[in-house]
C-alpha cells in the first residue's frame, strides 16, 4: 500500500501530469488497486484497461485484445495532443 499512496500524493502535487494508462489482466497476479485508486482521484488523466482471459503477460496471453486496448490508448493520445513534441535537434 505504501507505493500507491506515495505515487498518489506525488502526482496530486502536479496538475500538469501526463495522462496515464494502467493495463491489467482480468486475473491479475498483482493488485489493480494502484491504477483504480489513481483513476478515482484523477478521472480525466487515468485510464484503467483490463484484458480478458489474462494474468500477468497480457500481450502474450491475449494479443488481439491487448492490441485493441493499445489502439484505444494511442487514439486517446492522438485526440488529446495539442502540441507537437519538440524535435530532438532543437
């Protein structure tokens, strides 16, 4: 529980934190509490995705659903992006 509380308190200090997505299996080997707790506090910044019929290795256990979830994440980022990232040469 300590790491979740620590991350939560640090993120709440920064109103400019980037959007985050937590991806879990539907039968997680680890607790989904961290992502869900942050989602409750930072609704517009945090998305929690659960991949059906998976445990820890969601990309290998259900690649089609993982791909679909990743496309949702990428689409959300593309739709919310208002500025181009700086060029590494600038």
